């Protein structure tokens, strides 16, 4: 009977130790999971910021191209006007 009792106590001790290790592992895994979720949320926010900045860049680039086109047209007008001879004012 003592032998069975010792085996039972030994088995119980091993189960308790194993449960303790599993609980520590579970806690570590839960902490990792929380960290991973936080990282995912952070990355989603950063992705939204990136999309917003990308849209802003595209819009700004389009506006700059429009302005460049207008400036080029104005320069061309000025060059055409400067190549014509000056005939003087009508009042002269």
C-alpha cells in the first residue's frame, strides 16, 4: 500500500509541476498574442497613414504638373511677344 501511495504522490507531484509549466507557457503565449495584436493594430494605423500620405503625394504631384504646364504656356507667350518687333504706342 505504501508503494502505491508513493507512486500516487509522485504522479501527483509530476502532474502539478507539469501543470505549473503549462500555465507559465500559457501566460507567455497570451503575452505574445497581446503583443502581436498590438503590433497588428500599430501596423494598420501606419498603413492608413502611408495611404493618406501617398494620396497627398499623388495630388500634389498632379497640381505641380498643372502649374508647370501653365508656367510653360506663359513663358511661351512671353517669348512669342518678345520676338515680335516693338512698333511703339499708338499715341506716338
